[in-house]
């Protein structure tokens, strides 16, 4: 690696060892791949957790309304009847 600041070269060498890369090309490939991954903020993670919990509660509410295992035919008839009202 040429024409790099000393501190940047030192950081790249550290990453190369830390990530177990044998070549600079392998390090570059890993760095490019890591750029594609999305990191979420703590607020986004909390919003997702809240959404999942809400979905699970909804699942429980809907499941308690079923008297047995509904078939596709029964559900189709029920929804048509519901839509007719």
C-alpha cells in the first residue's frame, strides 16, 4: 500500500490481522461487503421489538376467536358472509 498516511496504514494493518485477511485485496473485499450491511440504531431496534410484540398479541387475539382448525373453504365462506353485511 503506497501513498497512505501512516495512521491510516496502521489502522488498515490492524484490521487486516483482526479480520484474518492474508492479502490487501481480501481486506478490501471484506470492507466493501461490510459496507453493504445495515446497522440499526437503538430506537429502530426498539420500534421493531414493539412491532413484533404487537403482532404476537394480535396473533393471540385472533387465535382465541377460532373454535377449531379452520379450513380454507370455511374461512372463505366466513369472510364472504362478513363482507355481505
